[in-house]
């Protein structure tokens, strides 16, 4: 069965949650939640992303990437994003542990 390009696109948008509802996130509220839930405080700034909401939290000691996913996003999609971010973080730290030789 040959599906129309519109049907394929619609299915892709639904399965990836790129078409999910999205409400604006108040950075002040987010900052308050991060402090209350995780004990993290600092400067919060919005970072452009393809879906959901992404922020950078700069504390006095560290920087964090804060990703707020839509409530209607399927759990496996959220889990995949978390796994990808953890992998990239691990890979970045591995590169720092073993710097490449200067040529």
C-alpha cells in the first residue's frame, strides 16, 4: 500500500512529537522550580531547539542544559532524548579526560 506524502509526514510528526502541543514556559517559574526541586540556582536563558523548551542554567559552579518536554510527549521519545543527551555528555567528558595530541 502506497501512502501519500501528507499521511507519511503526519505520522512522522505524531510519532516524533514534533507536532505536539506546546505552551510557553516562564523562565522565572522554571528557575523557581529548579531551585525547589533540585537545589540549583543561577541564571536561566532560553536556547533554541526543534521541540519542547530548552534552557541553559548557569550556576556559580556549573552549567546545565534544562529540557522541558511537552506533557503529551510519549515516554519512549523523552527517554530517547535523555539517553542521547547523557551519551553526548559522557562522550564530551571522555574527550576532556584524554585530550588529543597537538600536531
